[in-house]
């Protein structure tokens, strides 16, 4: 019997050591799993109602079993309770309320439900293995890792990373790249998620960060921080652009990234399956960076609209197709690189646009200010675009325009104020015709033109305004943004759901003030008896 027990001890320890070594987890976790399996088997033998514990000595392999019982005055549960008389047989100094140990004879390990025990141990080991994998990879997001392709399932590539598996989803692969089982592959660890079926390690070969990491491996100056990649954009498998800057004026960032006879950049190109890479000097000046980003096209002029995060680029007629690129690729990558919407037009289109704007503004001044065409055109030529600019500019500045005097400036400002008042009155009448309440008109920051817009949007009462979120009221709307996608005259609309008053440029703070002012009447309607009636009640409420 002793030899059998000894053999069992040795066998248990050997199994624990083998599993811990194979799965690369702590031996104590395997011992704990075995104890739990033995406890389960012992309960099957002695009764599941018993509170049975097992302890396996990790050094000697000794196995102890016991039942925990509570000492009570009147026994109600004979499986978990004993009276004082019975307890004294187990422990002489036992007293009511104690929990004492009732040793049990060892379970014959040969009769343990092997399948059940195996499941418990496997589950514990699997959970520990998943926890280890998650802990090992959770902080490695952003790293480039090497693995072996294990399989391809539904277009997704499963990669063996040694101690875990990762997946390169279809949208994170380089298009037309063949994935062959058994081949080594490098990829960026995109993110690591803890899931019920274990940690999911998502990899990418299409992300711009992967290209940046490859350059850091090939260019020592990037790894050392002398050269920095400030921006990157990719059309995976086809073309990419990176903006680089050197923190050492003696080192050319573009030349360092290209390397001797292009050796450095070619190493990255080969890893990215022949993806062409434009290396561009980065500049803090947005206009300069845009000109660089659109290489090899020549740019005539850049107009930046910081408020709308849009950039208008004018190019010579013969450079238009080059600036746009095949299927709009060049301008699309430049937009990604700069983080702004880039609209490209030819010199002829730009001239036509300027002429149209000039004519429209001249006509507006001519009608609103009741002046002749020459005077209205002069105002536009001096940079005036709106009536408000004429009405509220400093009188001396207006009079200083060549051909103007103080008398003319004063008359123009007077007419501008009158025109604005006419507009306001017309808007007021339209607002009332739409049914927008006067109470809404009393809210801060709202003009009559804004109130008309609210009315057309079906917002006519204080409650209508109060029910809006700030974004629903003021978020900017870009109802039509021009972009080129490879066809010279093709324009595409991109519509955002903006706020009702998105076109008026209200700030978030102003939007909040409008909505809070609209909600003020909600609190005015609260019954007076809800307020504390006495000073004592008020004190009690404030203390709470």
C-alpha cells in the first residue's frame, strides 16, 4: 500500500511539473487545479453536501483530505455541523461557533472520476495560460512582431507567435499579398483584447505605424531620435508618403531615410510588397508642407481655411492630373498626411471662382448700399465681403481708401447699418410667420437669421430648444466639400450631420448658454412646497 501511495505521490508531482513546464505557467496553479479536481472527486464519494478540502504538498506529494464542520448547539445540517459533544471528540478545546477539521481517509486515486478531474485541471490550466498570454502581450501594442503563418481562415491570416496566436484580419493585410502557411511574417501589434475565448491579438501590415516602425529598424537615425517621422499615410500595397524632420541640422532627413543608393528605403519597400514610398521634408508651415506633400506636382498657390480645416490648392493646368494622381491617390495621401481636406483646382478654375465671387459680392454691395458698380467693385477689391465689415470698420480706415473721404465713409456706414436693419426686420417677419415664439428670440446669442433657420428646422418653442444637445444645435456642417478622385472635373459631396445652427460658427460655450437659458423655465415651474419650509429643514437638506 505504501509503495502504491508513494507511486501516486511521485506521479502527481511529475504530472504537475510536466504541465507547468509545457504550458509555461506557475507550478502552484497546476497543484491548485489538482486539489480542486480531488475535492470534486471526494465530494462525489462522500456527498456533495459536505465542505471537503484537499491539500497536495508540492514538495513531497502528500495528499490530505478533510471536512470542515461548524460547532453548533443544535445541529440542523448534519453534513456541515456537529454538536459540542461530537466536536470534542475531534478537538478537545472545541466550543460553540468554532470551525474544526474532520480528517477523511484518502480517496483511492485509482477510482477517481478521471474524466471529470481531467476537465477541471485542463480548464484551470487553460485559464492560467490565457492570463499569461494576455499579460505578456497587453503592453506590446505598437511593436513589430515576427511569427509563422499557421493557417488562413475566411481570408484572415492566423499567425503563430510562439506563446500565443495573432490574427491579421483581411482589412489589415496588404492587398494581393499571398499568405502561405509556414512562411515567416512581420506585423504590427495593433491591439490586444481580453475575451472569453482567450486574449485576441490583432496584427496589421496595412497600418501606417507598421511602415514607421520598419523605417525605425532600417534607419538608425530614426531609432536614435535624431530624425523623426512626423506624419505617415498609406495606400497599402500601392503607394505611401511620410513626412520627416531632422533634429540635427547637419543631417538631411530625406537622404538618411533613402540611404546609400536607396538601400534603406528599398528594404522597407520589399517588406511592403513593392509599395512606392515618397519621403517628404516635414514643415511647421502648413502651406509649405502641402506643397511638399503633393510632389511631384508643382503648386502655384495654397489657400488655407483653418476654421473648416480645408486647404485650397491651385496648380497649373498641365499639373492637374499629376497632383490628383491615379484614382485620386496623390491628393488623398496628401490629405491624410496633412490632416486636412485638400481641394485641387486649375489656374483657370481658380480665376473663374474668384471672378464669380467678385461679381456676387459687387452686386450685393451695389443693391444693399445703393451705390454704383464702380464703388461696389472698389469695396470688394479692398477686401470687403460682408455688410457687417463695412458697418463696423473704423471710420478712419474706411476713409483712408483711395478715392474715399470722411463724408463718403460716413454715408457708406450709415447705409450699411440701414441695410442690416432691413435684413433683421425681414428675418423677424419671416421668423414670426414660421411660428417661432418671441420667448425663443430672447435667448442669448441668437440673431433673427438664426431664428429663421431654427423655424425652418421645426424648432419653434423654448422646449424645442431645451430638448437639444449642444452638438445638435451648433455642430459645424460641411454640406458640400469638393474633392478630386482621379477625374478632372468630377466632384463628390460629403455630407456631415451638423447642428441646426452649424453654419453660424457659434462656440460650444455659446451653445451651452443658449440651451441652459431655454431650460431655465423648467425650474421656474417647480412647486413651491418642494422647497424647505423652515430654516431647520434647509439646514438639514444642506447637511445631506
